[in-house]
C-alpha cells in the first residue's frame, strides 16, 4: 500500500455495594479491563505495602479511567470481599480509602459497566492485631517503583514511591543513576518527608545534563537521607535504598492479539507500480493502537489507499511512525502532543484493505514524505513486541 506524495491533511471514598462481576450491557461490548500493576499505601501507612482501615492507597496500572469500584478481595473465599468507591480515578492511577472491614489480600478494579480486572498484588491490612515488626527490620525509608518497565515520555513513566517509616521527619534526596555508565542523569531533593505519608518522584526520560533522551537500559533510583542525592551518588556514598527498572524507547503499537503479515503484507513486497512501504500487523478490528514513540502529530487524515491514518514525529529521533487503516479518524489532531503508549485509534479496515490490520511505517529523518525514506520496521516491531 502506498500513499501519493500529495498528502490531504484533514484537518472521599465510601464503602459501596459489591458490583456485579459481569454486568448486563444489553449486548454492547464490554469495556477494556483495567490492568493493576502496583498497590502503594499513600497516607496513614506503616509501609508502602502495609495499610490499615482509613489509609489511602493508590493502584497504579493501565486502562484505569473507567474504574467505578475497588474490591478488596481478602482471602480466597468471596465472603470477606469488601468494595469501596474510589476518591480519584485517572488513566493510570486509582485512589481509594481502605474500608473498615477490608482484610489483607489483592484488589480488583471494576469498571462502571461491571468489567473486572485481574487481581492486583496483595496489600497487607493491619487491624491492630498484627505483631509489631522487630526493631530494625523495617527500613527507615521504604521504596517501590511504580513499574518495572518505563517508556520514554510515556503514559507509563519511571516513578518512585518513598515513605519514611520511623517517627522522625527526614530530608530525603533521590538520584537516578544509569546502570551502564554509573552516571547521574536526574536528581530530586532534599525533600521533607513526613512519617506515614508517601511521596513520589517521576522521570520523563531526559538526561538533565544534556536535555536529551537518555539511552535505553537499566537505571536505579538511589535514595539518600545523609546528603543531596546527586552529590552522594557521585561520591559513591552507599544509598539508604535502591530500586531499579528497565527504561525503553519504544513500545509495541498494538494492545491485543496479533500476527505479522508475510508475502504481500511485508515491507518491500512488489505492488502494482510501487513497493509496499510498511509492515502489516494483522489483528481484530477494534484492537487498540498506541503510539510506539511519543512526540507530535505530523499528519492526520483519510486517503483512498491508507484509509484513516496518523503520522507521528518521534520526539528526539527525527524519525516518523505512520499508522494506517484505522477504524475511525485518529483520536488526536495535527499538531497535538502525544506520549509513548498513548491511545491513538483502533484497528480497522478503511481504505485499500481486505482484512482488519494495522499498516505500520517507520521513516528515517527528516520524516514521512519530508525528505526521509521508509525502512523495514519488522525487526523493530518484533523487538518491541518481545518486551512490551
């Protein structure tokens, strides 16, 4: 499939009744279930993974914008399940107060239409009967990364929660250190941290010394209570706590089952009068499409061959990514910023397409029909697919 070079540019928590596990939607398709990844206590906390009735906890994950209820699942039986209404719901975070009768165990996020998530990691809930931990067994600063895989300028950025567990206010500093070079790429603090209340620092993926995107690889959040983080890390001072994560530059553009096309669907395949300039990824119509790399929308429109399409100028790369045959017009307009992993549309069959699929193109700098040229995206797509 090829597009002509003349491009048309178009333009406070309360306890709630338990929700039904599978609501009657009258035949409508169920919403996409939330995907909880981490649970962290935020207020009135003994530790990040230990709460009590009245504590505020945050559930971090994917597709959480439609969550209407949080179920504290407790043990394996449903008799101890307790539901609560969230106090705040965002795309990647849900805040909820622990109900009085909730017991230790995983949590389930239920969308407003009744679609449930898979269980979250377990949360410990102390009702005052738990034996107090031995002195010295709890670290002075408890830490947890929000996700073990973070993406450059992504909807899923690198984030660190930290919580002072003692009785004294601490001055906490954080340094972000490259695992390959041992160089500090970002720093925060000193931050005044009050016992029992969690705080969070987040990193967008830029090296503060250069202002450019840091290279992919493993990184460490190093937490210090003795000196400013950057200076302490550079001096080799042992940190109070360390949390690592994998930093990635691109994510796979489809969120669902898929296969890679071959033959006429592959890059470079001969077509009548031209060459196939992208890779077709076969998936069911309606499969969510996300930006493989954030940046800015360069083009958005509809064309007889491409159908509904969108082109994104990748931040800091000079390269463009193009997504074609979308079911409806792309969700973002020309000139809008977009983050890595942000929803941009759904797989469709518009334009010159005989089956539901995403036609994906990767162009060298300076970009799509702007002086660059298309390259085979399949090796990159396979790599992104493996780790995403």
